[in-house]
């Protein structure tokens, strides 16, 4: 099975993570995999050497050059499946009518359908809610498929690397490490998390909570200013963008997921990958895959006071209860959201989509 995967962003988030890890896995399993992305993108150097890459500008939704070049690439490569990620990329990808290739569009959010997605042959929603959204938009149910996000197996760092990391962060000996990371944009709720941290005392149950905050984006300066205004400078470490969050997940005591809107919740899965307890808002995706006080501690969206109380509960809980919460999350991940299960689901989907044929 030959598939061509198209990613149009330069950043890195849930869609990019899926693009990188899915193409790696498909190539490793012996499926011919071709990638298309933008020059200078973060994803390009992260792909497997076994994956042949093409670069296109994919500059905006009106990029006629990229649209025509994409058609030419599809004619040259002759894939059986063309899979696109995100709206702009899907809009610019038009499979020539005379070719048998099936165009599958993956949606990681509640995006506008008309003008961007309707021309595809099949659609992937990463949650049940997203699949319902596609159905309500008038897309045919037999061509809508649910495949959740996934994470690859954990890649633990050696003890000496973790010790060096803790030292580089200049942490107090009694620090209790809270970890959160993602794009610094309003919907990710990092401003709520800083407000919640300010509501906690400097010392809780003999430990000093320190927030490790990884990420970058348009709110970077405002979050730093908020941190200073709240008197949190010594209690927060801004880490920058985390290309490899695994060591930080290993040293974290509690992972915090403060999103105001979140279609799925990759960070929740990444925390479960290392059996970490998670305090998480009741945003759209996490409420579909997690259960309060079983594998997560939920709090209301955009409510820093409630988040602070949940953090206090996590900080003061005994270690056995925290381990139980983290172990339950890891069990959920291994049962439903592994790399192997996701790759198998995609291959099954490709076969079904080819059987259904063109919708256009």
C-alpha cells in the first residue's frame, strides 16, 4: 500500500505529531510512504529517512502554484491513498479525476467543512464528537471514520540525564514539579493555570510546587508578564518549545492540562504514557477518553479556583493514590491508544476507503 501524506503547517501540535509518528510507523511496517510538507517546517527533519519527502510552499488557501504542483506530484507518485492534515492542506489537495487515488482528510478540530473538506473522498475524526460534527455537516456516514490520536511507546531518558536536567532547572530540594506544555494561545488555558498556581501557598504538605511550563506562541510575552505580576517568577520555569518532552514527563510529579477547548488531548495521553497523575479541565476531548478520579482529576474549564483545589488535592494525596491514578491512565492508553492499534486502524481504513471508491 502506497500512501502520500500532506502537512501544510510549520509549527508542531497534535496534527503534526500524528503526521510524524504515523508516517514513521507505516514506513517501519513496510508500507511505501511519501511525505509532502513545507520548506523549513519542524516536521521535515523528524521524519524517517525511509520516507521520501517533497516540499511545497502551501503558503495560504489561495496558493494556486502549490495546488497545481500537488496535482503533478500525485500523478508522478501514483499513491493509492492521499491523506491530508488540516484545512489549508486539504483545500489545496485535489486528486486528478482520472486517477484512482483516494483522498482522505483527517480532522483534529471542529473546522469549517465547506470550501476546505467536502471534496475529499473520506474523512477521519479523532473523537466521536468530531465524527458527529462531520455527519451533521451532511457528509455520508459510511465515509466517516473515527481514529483517535495516539502516542508512540515511551522513550525513557537515563538517570544521569534526568539528574542533569533537574540541576539545570535550579530546583529547590523539596520541589514538587507540575508540568504543562503546548502552544501559547488562549484556548490552551495557560493563563488559568498561572492564576491557579498563584492561589496555592508557597509550600503545600512540606513541598514547594514549581511549574515547568513548556511551549511558545503568541501569548509568550503576556504569560511571562502575568507570571511576574502574580509574583510567580521563582515558582515557574519557562522551558521554551519542547521538541522532546519525555525527560520532563519523567521528572514531573503531576501533569496539568488546562485547555479551555481541546478536541482530543495529546498531552493527556503523553502523561499516561509515563503513568503520571493528571489534573485536567473538562474540555471536549478529555471528557471522552478519561474518567474523573479513575485516570484523571477533572476540574471545570476556565476556573482557576477549581483548578487550584484539584492541584491541592493532587499535591496532598498519598503516593499510593497518585500511583493508582497514573497506572490507571497508562492502562487506558495501552488498551485503546497505542501506536500499533492506530497504524492497524489506518490500514483498515485505507482498505475500506479503496473499496468504497471515489465520492467526487
